[in-house]
C-alpha cells in the first residue's frame, strides 16, 4: 500500500495480496476488465479495495473458463453471472460431446489399426449429423425395395422404419458399430444380398395376399427350432431332419437354402446386431434359431 493515506495498492501489492502474477493483472487491466482508480506520481496504476474484490471475481470467472468478453459483460452489469454460467454450461456440454466423439473415434482407429485414409473416413462418419446418418439408411432401404410392389407389407414397413440414432455421447463400441454399419450399407455386395432377399419375398407372395406371412413364418421357425436347440439337437445331425420337414415340407431344400441364406445368414445377422448397438437397443432375438436352420440346410446341400 502506498504511503499517502489513500489506501490504494500498486500492481505489485495487488499481486501479493491475491497470489496472481503481476503480468496477469496487467493483462487484465490492459483488456479493460480491471480498471485502476488512479495513477501514482510516477505513473503506476493504483487499485482500491473494490478492485481487489473485482479481481477475485475476474479470477473466479476465468478459472471457470469464461472468456474476457463474458467477464467484461458481467462486470459492466450487462449480464448476470447466472446468465453467463447457463450459456457456458451449454457450450461446455457441446464441447464435452465433441470430446467424447473424438475419444470414441481415436479408440476405434487404435482398435482397427486404421491407415490415415481410414482414419479420415472413420472421423467423417462419426461426425455426420443425425439427418445425414438417417439418409444413408433410407437410401439403402429405398434401393433394396425399389420396384418390388409385392413385398410383404409388414416387411416393407419394418424396413422403412429402420432408424439410426447414434447417441450424442457415443461409446467407442457404438462408434465402431456405426462405422461398420455405414460401410455395410454402402457395400455393393451386401446391398445385392439384401435386394435378393427382398426379391425372394416378393416372388413368394401371391397378389392380394394379406401381409404378415413373413412374420408368421419367423414365429413358426422359432416355435420349432428353439425347443430343438434346447434339447441339444445338432443341426448337421439326423435329428434336425424332422424340424426341417415340419418347417419346409417337401419344398426344394436348395431353393430354401438360397432364400434363408439371403435373408438370415451371418452377415444379415451382423447387420441387425449393429443396428441394435447403434440405437442402444437389445440384441435382436432368435438370431441363433435362424442360424441353426441355415446350418442344417447347408449341411444337407448337395446330398
């Protein structure tokens, strides 16, 4: 405190009183958020007790991450601390979400051993907007269903309702799933496989037939196969023959295998699993039942 009876403090004294550096206090003063009340005869800046309190508030707001413009607005009475804090919380939430995506992308890149080109693709896919992600799915579904008017309406509606809702704070596993799913949706071979499955569905449905046949078949399959699996029936063994006869009758097993493989093989099962992971949903039920039937049919192919 200068010895002139005014009780004013120099920057050095203010620094010692607050624990801040002279350089920081001078910077804030030059920025206009800490104005000296006077200057000494030698031209040094002087601050009063209110300046000490003001400095403590500035330090607090800066430690909380507020910029100088926000600090200046609070000190000028243009905005309350509560208003600035609320805006800052929203900004921090957005930053945290972005950091979580960044972390998930880096985890995915590390786990995959991605090249520089692949890293760019992973990052781009992870940061697509919700609308952009959904558009990828909708284009896939539209191409799969195009021109097939006789597809079971229940199947068509379920496909069109398929959504992709990657969380704003995705886990590395969810980013992994979305990247793999996006690659699958744009893979010509997988697109052709799904198109073939839907073509089979359309060809098997008679004009005017009510919807629901596909779901009825799926339910019937589970009713027959689940108990067999629980009994330990080997799909490649003779015990599976009874289940296949009950399910498919005297239909040509080669044709049946083509249809089952198109719609229920390992890749299609993986597709459904990925959609569930991205959407934070439970794993698709009965996948093992369908896999059992495919395995049983494959083991008999060419016999």
